[in-house]
C-alpha cells in the first residue's frame, strides 16, 4: 500500500479531527453536513445539491462496492446523478480499500483522485455527527500541511448558477412537452420523466421559460439558499398567473413557495437521508422518502390559496405544497430517489395526468 498522507478537518469553532487521505490531496473549504444513508455514495457524490459541501456519511464503512461502470441512456449517465462529483470533499470513518461489485470499475479512492476531490478516513464520524446535530451545520476546511485555505460559505453565493446547464438541451420524444428548469437537476429526475414518454427541454436556471410552448413546467432540485435564485423566482411568479401544470422537487419546492409569496428559512442541520417519513395532512398515508436539503418553507407564510401537501413526521417541517385550485404542486423530498426508496415516484404520474387533463381542456375550447 502506498504511503498515505495525514490531513485535518477543522471546524469554524476550532475543533480539529485528524484523518488519513484516500482522495485528492488539496486543501478545501465548505459547509460540513452529515447524511444517514447506508448505501448510494456514487449517487450522493454526483448530486449537484451537495455543491460546496463537505459530506459526512454516518454509516461507518464506505467504498466496499467501488464505483460503477458508466453507461449512457437517453444521452445521460445511467448510474450517476450528474456528469461529475459535486461535493467539496468526503469525510468517512472507515474506508474499504478492497471493493467488489458486478458493475464496479474502480475504487472510490481512484475516482476521488481523478475528479480532484479530497477524501479523509479515520475520522470519528459519530462524534462529528453528534456535534453537528447539537450545533447545526458548520463551516469547515480540510487542511493538508502548509496549505491553509479560508472558510467558504456556499450559502452566501449563487451556487445554482455553477451547477445549472449553460444552454438548452432536449431529450426524448412524445406528445407531452416539459420545460425542465435546471437548478442542479439530478439525472434520475430526467429518467423518471423520459421513461413516461415525455419530451423534455432542459433549460438554464435563469432562462425565461414563460414564453415556451409546453404542456408542463418542472422545477428541479439544486444547492444553496433559494433566495439567491431571484431570476428563477420571477419567472415562476409569472408562470403561476397561468394554468400550465407545474411540479417542483427539493429546491424547486422552495422556489415555488417563494414565487407564491411564502418565506423559506435555513434549517439547523437539514434532512439528508434515505429514511425520512412524511405524511399527507388530513390522511393516514405515510411514505418513506429520500431527502437532501438544508432550507425549508415556513408553512405559516403560505398564501390562502396554497396548502401543505406533505409534512415531515419527525419534526413537523414542510415537505411539499400545492395550489388549492390550479395544477401546481411540489415535494421537498426526492420522489425520484436515486439512491433511496421509490415510495413516492407516483408524483411523476400526478404530473403527467395534470398535463394530459390540461391539454384535453385546452383542445376542447
């Protein structure tokens, strides 16, 4: 085994954790967050919503099934959630140097090095997670010897602009046309739409989609503070004046709420897991969901013509909204869930049905 360098994770309160490098060796800074999923590190690392964050899995052993062979389907990766790793760094307890899976092509360490992303193992992630739960998310930096870096707060910047597509891209064929506003879209959202036979036009976060001839508008997930996406919010606000069906996921949920007139706030440490229970108000229906967000909607600020669609069972926070009379709804969690449970993938079917009904009503006029 090659000689592995030591490095430190330093939190903004001065707390230090020493670990061993198994990724790219450079000093970096970002927001330190934990997530509780037991599997799915290739999907999580390539999730654009983790842009600017130092990711801390609570599951102790990471890397045992390597990194999958990449294949293309519908013009996008079949196994990853974007075209590259987006998190700033990975901090784990125990790294598995030996890996095995029928579809693996390389080790997690090799992948991190190729993508120039640092990774540390040998950190007491249980103690680190307890600290983050008590204090809340914190800024942190990974320091290699003699190469200090300043703390960086991704939420103070419009990092959506960094992960969004630079130009419009079209996918698939079909009678239903969807404009997907890319604020950092996970590829499985595209897969869930395309597998339902729709044609998708993926556009940049600040694209004026209000003039598009389409059957539906989709607002994607993405990183950071929704308040920084002012251009997107302005376009959504205009779209809400019409009747074209709209669906949003994660950041898209927050952007729809802000466009409607509600407020959002930063959560203490957010929801990042594969096992968050949500319920529909007024029913006994409970779903297990995959989540990744650090901001939430303040239900008390929702206008009278809007209502919560889902509520988190653990802490009562908002997990989705819908308009009382128009075909607009959104979910804070990930119904496309890659990786994670697929209990709520039926929300894409709701969206498809809303578009079909709207198209029928339009043709009957």
